[in-house]
C-alpha cells in the first residue's frame, strides 16, 4: 500500500494517473486504438518511474554533498563487484589464498 499512497501523494503521480485515465477514455471512445493506448500508458509509466528515480538520486546526492561525505567504493574501503570477481582486495591488490596483504 505504500507505493499507492506514494503515487497519490505526489503531483507527478496524480498527473500520471490523470494521463492514463485520459488515454483510457480516448480508447473507449475509439479515438485511439488499443495498441496506441498500450504505448501511451507504457510511456506515461516510464516517464513517471524515470522522474521518480532522478528525484530520489538527486536527493541522495544532495544529502551527501550537504554532509560532506562521498560514497564511492574506494573511499568506503570496499571493492567493486568487478574487483571481487577478479579476486582483488579493497585496494585493488589481488588476494592470495584468501588473505589480503
């Protein structure tokens, strides 16, 4: 239920729902075809999801900048998935027999 409440609590969500309702009305009145309705609703959802992702990412970055912290794997002392798959340790030095130097 959190996702639905999230949808109704934002202007972006209300506009997305209104656009889907408008496309549904156009399809019901045979102004657009069902294939066009499907395409419209897909693009409305993709636009909504992309905007929500960009907003969330900007909020996270803004929070990191305001506190002066950065969250890169090298600074956090962790290795990236690519380094893990190559058997590299946190400083990109190969791990020998399960022990980092």
